[in-house]
């Protein structure tokens, strides 16, 4: 069914992408983070005698493996900076602060961190600063709570060889990664999402190749031609391929195992993704005919909760082989 295009309300929504990143540490990074836990800043000496802070395991100039750990001072000099008037969640301070590169005394490179300062007028290149240690330290870069202004003059401090290994070294870290942003799907996908709110699935047809894109993209990626002919597809479709999920996702109230499938809705030129339910997971198969099950949530769910079998005979392979 073809419908007349009309200017849609372009949608916008705040989105958050967040996940924990777990990594193991080699001997150099392990010593560096364990040192921070013990209020000690370690660098590493390169083959030409330079001291790198933060330390790395391979010389950036020669690619030689380097393991010569040395201790540097907890005081240093600001080499450059930028004022942050609106701190974001998860940043070192919740009041306005400066991002600074600090060359610690005894180091030849600069360390990026936050500087607690009353305002941008109090920050300058060449400012002397010192580490403010976190009250509770666990072996992470956040053991340096921030830097703060220091009134001591720069000294000719020579890096001291690291005396030995710390007890109970840090061997791995879990770093949370988070991205907050506002997403606008654009005119074509706004039409698609608004139709889903009416429990209809609407794609757009390319005027050249005649393929119906669901979800629509505003233009045919093959022909490079704008698409504005609205075509309602489905609601039923065919499972073209699928996978069985055995790992439970955080905040997803679905028991494992469950099936996630590519579903070619009737009339669509490519398959979309959907969860299959209403049938044992080991009975899902290619060619299975399915239909959407919509939620009755207070917010008026804008997409099917899952797809279930229609009871029709399976589709012949030739009818969907180009859509796998």
C-alpha cells in the first residue's frame, strides 16, 4: 500500500551508551597504577634517557621494550590548559575546573588531568601545581583526585630509580565508558517511528531500483536517489536467518535462551531485526512465518515487543533467499 508523504515531526531523544571496559595490565601499567594507590608517581625511562609519565611499555621512538621504572615528583608545571565551565557526570570534579597537561618534576612528558581552580583567570601556562590525592585509593588514575595550585618553585629534581615491587599489585582495571548524546533520526526515520506508534510499519521505495527500505534511510544507498514514496509493509513476515542468545543482557527482562532474527516483512526489500517468542527457541527456523506482538505500555510502545508464529506454512526458500 502506497501512502502520501507529508512533512513529519522530526524526533529527538536523549540517548546513553554505557558499558564497562575490562582490561588486564602489563608490568609497566601495573606498577604505575599500584604506585598511585601508594601515593607514588612512576614513569619509565626510554633508551635515550627521557622519562615518560604516564609510562608506556615500548619506546615510541625506537619501539624497544622499556622497563626501567623511575619515581618522579607529585609537583609539576602546567604546559597547556582548557577551562571546563560545565562538568559532565563522571568527570573528576563537579564544579567548573581546568583540564591541564602537567609536566611533573623529573618527567619529560605531560600528564592530562583536572586542576581545581576558582576560575579561568587563576590558570595559566607555567602555573606550579601539585597532586591532590584521593582519600580512598584503589589503583586507578582517579587516585589522583585532581591537581591544585602549588607555591613551590620548580626544582632540578632527578628521577629516582624505583626501589622495588609493591605488595598486592594491581593487575587489571574496569573502566566505565559512557556517552551521552541527543539523537535525531531525521525526517525519513521520524516518519517510520511515528507510524510504528500507530502499529504500522512504513518503508520508502526507491524510484529507480524499486526496493522498499525498512527502516527507511531517506535515500537509496545503491542508487543514491532520494526516497519519498511511503509504502506500508507487513505486518507479517518471514524469518530469513536467526541466532540463539545465551547471555543475559543487563536491564533486559527476557529469559535466556531466546532467539533474535532477521525478519523480511511482506513487501519489504530487506530484513529487519526482531525477537522471536511464542515458540520454543529450538523450533525457530528459516522460513518461519511470523507476526508482530505490540506492547500496551503506558508510553505507547513504538515498536513490536516481539514476533510470534502466524501458523501459516513455512515460506519457500526461493521467496526470501535474496533477503538473508
